[in-house]
């Protein structure tokens, strides 16, 4: 076989090998996963009926764009809704709810967690209700944006992806394909969606949370 023919044969075999590798990688990666809807209800001390729910959650884990072995990427789609109903004995003075993800890494995260997105929702500043996940009653509204924080081994970090005041009895946050990236994690990365609804009146402050099923980003 002369040199030109051999070079062409090698190039053809190399192209086929690369094509097969890419096809294998694409076909072996998990398809987007639909998560089960969740909801929670509670009646406040002064008679307001509160509901907070998660629905339409889809987790699309994808290969890391940079090809890093210790990084995880996913695109998260989630809807969260909060409702106030009934006839409480005291008027609601403030209400706010927040939705996002809790993220944990088993071994080590030195570079931290990044969340990308866009958009802003207007709101007003109010009192803070303590607890995890935290939420401000009547706090400034926002959805998406960019948040970065450091995770340590074995620590679960709660990251709000959207928050808004509830002024008309119902509030809803719809997030589609929000980018989630976890870097420098040497072990499994587990994510869990959440939504927290906080309501205040002259005589009470009530906080209600709901959580999605955990999901491991392989």
C-alpha cells in the first residue's frame, strides 16, 4: 500500500473511531428526567389556608461543556406555586415565597456552585423569618440571576433560584432550563428542589416548605 493510500485509510479509520465514540457518549447519556409533583398545606393560627406546590420539574443532566471529570452540569426546569385562601381573623400583612435547589457534594467542592439565569421580579423589603431554607416576608422579588457559593465536604447548600412577594392570593415562579454547574466535586452530587412560603399577620408568622425527590447528577 503506498503512502497516500495508507494515510487516507488511517484518516478514515480515525474518523470512524471518533464518530463511534461520540455516538456512544451521546447515546449513553441519560435523557431528561421528569420528577414527581409535590405539595404541602397548612392552616395558620388565625385561619388562613396556605398551599405551596412544585410541578413540571425536569432535570436534564448533560456532559460538562469543558470535559472536566470532576464537574457536573444540568439544566433545571421547575414551577412553584403558593396560594392563600380562606377567611383569616387578621389580615395578611406580608407574604413571600422562594423556590430553588438544595445541592450537596459528598467529598469536596473547592470551586463552589454556580447558577445562571436571567430576569427580575419587583417586590418590597420586609421582615425576615428565620429557618432553612430562609425566606423574607415581603422581600425583594427575583428570579434567575447568578449566584455563587462554596460547598464543603458533606454540606448541603440551599440556593434560591427565584423569589417573589405574594400580594393577590396566589404567586407562581416558572423556571425553564436554568443552568446548574457544580465544580471540583470528587463524589456524587445530589440535588433536591424546594419551595418555601412565608406569611405574616399581626399575630403570627407561618412558614411552609415542600421538597422534591432527591436526584443524583452522575
